[in-house]
C-alpha cells in the first residue's frame, strides 16, 4: 500500500513540475493538478510539491525556492483537507 501511495505522489510531483510557473497562486496550481489527478486531495498535492522540491534542489536551486514557497502555501491554505 505504501509503495502505491508513493507512486501516486511521484506522478502528482511530475505533474506539478510540468505545470508550476513562477508567481502561480497555490489555488491555481491545485486546480490544474486536480484536472489531471481528480482523486488527489490538497494534502496529496502538498506532499507531491515537497517531493518536487526535494528532487529538484540539487539541479535548480532558484526554482527550488519557488516550489518550496508554493508547497508551503498549498499546505497552509488547507490544513484540514486530508
């Protein structure tokens, strides 16, 4: 079960990497990700955003900060969604 959940998180992270733009508001990103992953909760999307940050940190520090801010804002925008 854990492996399946991680695979889903990786898929959402890949979508985030494709869709995230500088200055994008968290709600806009969430809505765009939900179009491709309708079953994903905001919590799932926030986890995937943090995974994207971790995976990109080594290669693109500038984008990493933007992704971190987006992941934090996404997590903070809906603490109760699960």
